[in-house]
């Protein structure tokens, strides 16, 4: 009898453990009721919520479906199929389908890198950590009159500029995140940010997909403000023609997403000559087609550092017109804290680009980089061409200028609307004075650990956002201008 009890106890312990569960169509405002105790929410979108907990702690009062056991050792992907009636049986060696509704799937990856995978789909990797959420709903400021500085700013946005940026991006032939060409594309973006006159340009770690790293990293350009609070204009630079985990030799990605990246470059060029109350960051991410890897890594790093990000405007596919007057869809995907960004874009876009139709929209499964920021607790939306009619060329070798990108007027209006909105929210204050002689930048790697408050004499210290500080109280990145020492006079030292 005693031995039976021991066996029974062993069986109970070995089979108990964590499970992955799903709740359909859970309102974002209900998340705090779920994510408490030892329950973690790993994914939220308008269609479903994914959570992890011990089998004994499944939340009560909800229609819960258990999808998997021991989820921390697995890799999960949300897949939105572009084509209908796809035969999923041919993908069994790559993944197990845990849930399917129409063209939206949740799958569990298996085996090594699926380098020969050929599927036209949008993919989001489920990052195995609790999402952060905020129920703060920010009202957007009312507009008493249009700002002449912003009117002047958007006059510098034209079809020729957008076309030249997009053509150069298309001419890389492929911007697949696993091809060496993506490194040349990020270098091009880096140099264009510098040429535009942004205050700081750097590569930001893009992270890894479940099978390894990428040949390069995200590119970030910063326009300093008077505060550390920031707005972000972003897009993904990478492209795919249907084999995102392979090394595609041809993936021109004109609409998806050369158009959005050209929009970021154009916005940076137009906004760099002006000064703002809040900081503005211009970012081109990689690894989007592999599951929002680059933006997920960046957004999580911002949240972990406590960065104050007011809002994110993500441009993804802004160049295709299915016929007639194309409207811009502003998508918050029912993420209530992001509603004010939609309202702001519709309002300010309408004021500064009169006659340009902007409507509230939504995308399934959180399948673009704005979703990474929402998961990190920030307000973020997507600007995308009319979602009611799908571009038949994207995620194919036919995604090129002329067929897939066929409306530069729409692209220009989209960029103007987003630039005007961000300029209003960031608080444009004037035009940057032209310096007679710009300081040469010298980069030094110095110890990152500061054990006690450090007061440095004969130098001027600036924070990463450009704010003057007197004492270094914690580890971080600072800009140092030496007042003495002739060798370094009129130079900026990068201290980290």
C-alpha cells in the first residue's frame, strides 16, 4: 500500500506543470484581471489572448482552451496566411498547428531553421515573456490653427524624394534579413540619416530569431528635444518573397516595405532642420518578416529601461492603390491606449493634408511592428494602405515599383499626414540654427560602471537625449564636451 502511494505521488508531480492557454476576443481592458499572481499573458490581439500558468491556476470565469504543455521550451508563431485554401499538410515538418480560424493560425515550431519554407504569410513570433499593459488613455491636443512651421515642413515632402529613396531600396534586389544585402541596406539608411542632419545615428541590436542572429541590426536616428519623452516614426526595412527564413536572392519588397522605409527616410529629412519640445526617433527595423524580431527587441529594451515613449507611428505598405481614391488605414487594433494616436492622425492629417481620406482600421494578429510596442506597454499604431483590398504582389518577386507601388501621390500624402501629426505632438518650436562649424565626434569606450555619483570638472555633460546634466549618478550613455585640454577642444566624447 505504501509503495502504491509513492508511485501515485510521483505520477502527480511529473504530470503537473505549466500550460499555454487561449481566450478568444478578450477586451484589452480586461488584461489586469487575468495577468496576476503567477499567470503571464504572452500575447494579446483582438482575436485571442495567449497566457501561461500552472494547470492548477487557470483563471476562473473565462472560456479557456488549453493549447499546449511546457510552453517555455517551445517556440510559437502567429501566422496570417495571405492566400486562401493553403494545404497545411506540406508544412508539417516545420510546425504543428495548435489553432486555426480562417487564415489565422497559431503554430508551434519544430526542428531546425526552416530555410526552404515557402509560404506567403505574415508572421509574429510570440516572445516568451509577460506583455506590459497600460490603461492610460491620452487625449490629443486640440488644434486652434495650423502651424506655419509644419506647413513649411511638409512642403519639402515630394514625389521625387520618395521615389529616389524607394528606387535605391528596391535596387538592393533583396533585403531578406538573412542575406548579406540587408547589411548594405542598413548602411544606406544609416548614411542617409547622417546626411539628413539628425543629432545621433546608431545601430541598435536587433535580437535573434529562434535559430540565430541576423547579419546586421536596426538603424536608429534621433532628433533631440528639450525633454527625454519621445515619439517614434518607424518602418521595417527587410523584405521577403515567400521564404523569410531562407536566404532569398530576390526579394525587392517595394511596397512591403520599401514604401514605409522610404517614408521614414523622407520624414527624417523633412524634420531634421527643425527643433521640437519632445525627442523624435526615426527607426528602420529588420527581422520583421521573421516575426517582428527587430522591433520586439527594441521595444522590450525601451520598456526595461523605463523610456518614456509618447507614441509610435509605424508605416508598413503605403504605396499600392487598388483603383480610385485610396484611403489610409490608421490601425490601433482595439488597443485602447493607442486610440489617441488614431484620433490625432485623422484630425491633424485632415487639417494639414485636406481631402486626404484617413479612416480607422485594424489588422489581424498584430502582424506589424507597432504590435511590438503595444506588447511593451506603449501606444502605437500602423499606417497602411486600404486594408479592404489586398495588394496581390506583396511577399513575391513581383513587389516592384510600377506594379506593386503604383501611387506616389498616396505615399506623399501619407508621409505628410504622419509628419504633421508627429510635429504637432512633439511640439515644433522653431528652425535649427545653422552652426558655423559642427563639432567633430570622437567615440571612446570607457568603463560602464559608476560606483558613486561622479562630478567631472572642466567638461559639459549631456544626457543621451541632449539635456545638459551636472552630475553622473548612474550608469548610462552621456555626451561630454571638454572645456580644456587643447587636443580635445571643440570635440564631443561619447561615454558609455
